[in-house]
């Protein structure tokens, strides 16, 4: 996979573990799962999507 780039933003929690927030390979973007964390504190957000 030589034509790829890592996508990362500080507007979302950093990846916990050895994976990236997203990878772009050619014209496809692969996203990792995301749990509801506050980026600044890494605290879990309770409740629903509302």
C-alpha cells in the first residue's frame, strides 16, 4: 500500500491503541470506530446522540 496517507485531527479524540483515525488509500478513506470521548479530557460522554 504505497499510495496511502494517515488522516488525523485534534477535533476528535486521539486513537487509543496502534491504529489511526483514518487512512486514505487511493480514492478510498478507511475510518476507524469512534467512541464518544471528549478530546481534551478523554472522558466518556454519557447519553444518546441527541
